[in-house]
C-alpha cells in the first residue's frame, strides 16, 4: 500500500510503525520525521499535522480498495458492497496493530470527518451505488455508521477468516438496506407530491376564479336617508 521510495511514503510507513510501537496519542511529528529519516521542515510541506498523515493514509487505503474491486455481472449491490468493505479490512490487516493504536488514542478528530465520508462515498461507488443528491448523502452517512460499527468488531476479531467481522457486516448491511428502502420510498413520495404541486395549484386557482365569476352580483345598498 505504501511506496517507501518517496519521502511521503517513508513518512506514512514511519507513522504506522510508531503507532504500532506505542499509543498514537504519544507520537509526535518529530518522532515520525526521525523514524522516516525525513527533515521536519521537508515533512511539513506535505504533512503539517498528524491529522494530515491520517487523512493521506485513508486516501491510500481507498486507492488500494478501488484497484482491487471487481464487479461480477448480475451481482447484487449489497453483495458487492460487502466484498468492497471486506477488501478494505484485508488492506488494513497488515497494519492492524497501528490502526488499533490510532483508533484507541482518544477523542475523534473532526478534521478527519471529510476524508472519512469521502472514503464511504468511494466505497459505494465501487459497488455501483449512487451517491448523488439528498438520498446519496443519506447512503454515505448510513454506510459511515455501518462501517464504524463493523470496524470496532474487526479490531477485536483475531480469527484469520474474520468470521465475526463478516457476520457483523452482513447483519448491518441487511439492516441498513431495509432502512434505506424505506427512506427511498419516502423520498419518492415527496418527489411525486412536489412534481404535482404546480398543476394542483393551478387547478385550485382556476376553481377559485370560476367560483367568483359564477357567484351572483350582490344587490346595491340603498342610499342613505
């Protein structure tokens, strides 16, 4: 996943090595630079923070998953998504100790929210699932929740066959699929209502105008005495 022939690659590899050796919360940028044998001033150009290192690691994992993903003709999208996410865990497997250290290092870093949601967008795309519009945003958010839940299971799953992880992923994807069907049905209903609203409004206006035109003229008031 990481080409260590480049300074950036050495920094990423060093960050994972440091995280595997001790808590990521205790690792400084200087620690990473020294382990990578990259001057701190040079590392600053690409990685001004530890969050920047993690964001690039997420992107590298995405690239590996996308390069390995294959779509079989006629395969259900849920099954495709299952394969994509299990491929992601396979890509992460050699770095599990480091990933576990990073995940357990403290509160979530909100600056990583964008890269993590973008990652889920690409996982859905790899499975041929649309991510455009409001319903697409719901799918991305829904998959992020599914992945976060199964990720915690994967961290504790020591079985080489990842039986617990696969069972948890299958269960969460089935549950999420049912929820998204309901949301899609609701969205379709609102879309039909919105599409028919202009015609309905015109009909109501025409009806109101016709009623006014057909109403008898009111009798003139008698003159004041």
